[in-house]
């Protein structure tokens, strides 16, 4: 079994899901008392969230790259960055390490294209919905990406002010449902839960179109690679 180098803490709420699901899936596939071999670096999210607000992406990239290098030196065979937004600095991590980074957009896009979807909605932080780093990676797989035309500020606030703090609200779920309905009206056939916290709030039962949970899909790709 390969050793997974997990960079988390952004937020720890979703990183806890990664840790739990990685181990559960390894146990399911290998049986008995098997669990995943993981080296984890969980960071303090507050300074990184401030770097995001300040647009200090190079500084954030250098910080995560240093943690990635530490995991590589400790014996990780590949890296998993447990956040969609911080894949904006994936090039920093890849430049600093020799081991591969398992990109969250690739595992998500692969599942969608295998299921025959072409035009899909994307939910996430404002950075994810408005900057090109994730959208262009998804488009490279042949997907046509739709993002919400309204409520982006509210959607972003729900992630940072509620989900990252473990707060789950029916009112916020309804806000996300309206965003999904708006993208569906523009032709979206499915929707990507493109922030690792959104799975805490929304699932298939809450959506008029299929949801693709980037956290779950990233975990499945990581276990497949680890058990290779």
C-alpha cells in the first residue's frame, strides 16, 4: 500500500471527512483491520484564509509547498490536498516536490465524463467559482462549466461563516438549492460540490440534478492510487 501525504486543515471539518473516508474505503476494499497509510499535515486555516482575502497566493503557495516537501521527506508516495480552493497553488506544490499531486479536479471530471455528462454546474468558494484554476482544469476534460449568476457572495459566506465552523442551516441549504436550480435552468445536467465542505450541507436528496461530491471522488481516487 502506498503512503498518502494528506495536506489538510482548510478547514479541519472537511479534513476529518477525508481521514474517515480514506480509512473506511481501505477497510471496505481490503477487509479486516486494514486502514489507510497516511502522513498528514493539518495547518492553521486562519492565516491561510487571510492570505486568500489579501490575494497573497504566492505566500500561501510557498507555505503549502513547504508542508508538501515535508510529507515527501517523511515518506509519502503521493500528495492529496484536501481543499478545492487551495488547488490554485497546486503549481507551487508540484514545483517543490518529486512525488505526484492527485488533483481534485481530475478525479471529479473523470467521474462526470464516465457518466456521460457534458454541461455541469460548479459550486464552491468565490475563488473557485470566479478564478480560472479549477474551471480550466475541468474544461480540459471536455466539460462545459456553469457557475451561479447570483448569490455568489451568500454562497461564499455560507462556506466560511457556517460550514467551516460546523454550522448546518436549512436556510443556507435552501440558498444552495436555488443556485442549483438556476444552473439547471441554464442547461446544467449535474452539479459539482466544488468545495470540500459543501457535502456537509447538500447531497443528491437536496438537489434536482445529480451531485458530484469532490471530497468523495478525491478520496476514491486516492485509495485507488494507494492500493494500485
